[in-house]
C-alpha cells in the first residue's frame, strides 16, 4: 500500500478514535444539550460581529462586481472539489449507491465540465449524494455530544466539530495543488461562501438580526436540520417556537 495512503488511514483512525471518546455524554436527557451556553453565546457574538463587519459587505461587493456566470462557476468548482471526500465518507458508510453517484458526478464535471466550473452532470440529471464525517461518525454510533458554536464555523455539535477535524486531516489533492496553487481550493471555498451568503441573505439576516434571540434561533435551526438529515424525524422538544406566547 502507498505510504501516503497508509499515513492518511492511520491519521483517520487516530482522529476517529479520539472523536469517539471525546463527546460529552448527555446524561440529563435534555433534547437541547448545551452545557457550554455561556461560552457559546460569546462565540456567537463574535461570529455575528464578523458577519456584520466583514462577510456581509464582502459578499455584497463580490456579487455586485463579479458577473453572475463567474460566481456560479466558482461555486460549482468549489463544490466539485469537495466530492472526493464525500466519496470517502460513502465508502466508510458502506453506501455504495452514494459512492457510485458521487463518482460519476465528479468524473463528468471534472472532465466535460472543465474541472467542475460547469455543472454538466446536473444537466444530465446525474446528482450526487451529500455526506460528511458527521454522518459517518453518526453511522458508527457516535452521539452528537454537546451543542458547540465554533469561531468562523458557527453552529456545530461536538460530533460535527470532530467531523470538521477529520475533514481538514484528509487532503485528496496532495500533490495536485502544490506551491502557490495551494491557495486555489481555499480561495474558491471563500468565494463560494460569499456567494452563498448573498444568495441566502434574507434567511441569514432574519435569524441573526431580526430574531429576539439569534443564538437560540441559530441553535434550533441547526439541530433541526442536522437531526432530520440523519434520522429523518423531528423531536417536538426542539422545534417548538421559543418566542410563542404561553
């Protein structure tokens, strides 16, 4: 086996082992388990300030000066770069149907779609299957742990935070993007983030700036979407309107 592959697999195994033993057990039985709320709220305030001071104006400027086809192409390119890690997660989950779909999509868009700039696969009705290390860890029985808001990465749980670490540890493009070209994936991701910030501006600003408690609202929305995507069900204790009159 290639030594680079061995190192990657060993790193994954080590980090996964740490992740599987590192989540705080929810012994309280609370549907919303947030023992670090005081710290999380401070982080949320930081992220909110960052959005207001930098991300929102930068995203508005980016979309205003860059032609829409270029914005779309950058987003497509960034999304295409993420597919190999989705393929890896599909293999770890033994989801061979998802692996097949993502592989086909990646091959088509990387070739005919000029490195993914054009989403040819979607025009052929070939769609992938989104997945990540959070889903993989869930598949292997890891609990979500405590709710955690991370600087720059916003809403998470301890499990999804562990998934982020695993995601950073895996570099499917080692040897492809070298030297000055290493900034290409990061730059594409940042520009994609700005494009999405503008695209979903109404929803984001409704939560961050129009709600009575943006932290509680962000937490609720994240847990709802995350749990539903993994379990396909909703727990009423999380999703009652926190601002409804008694």
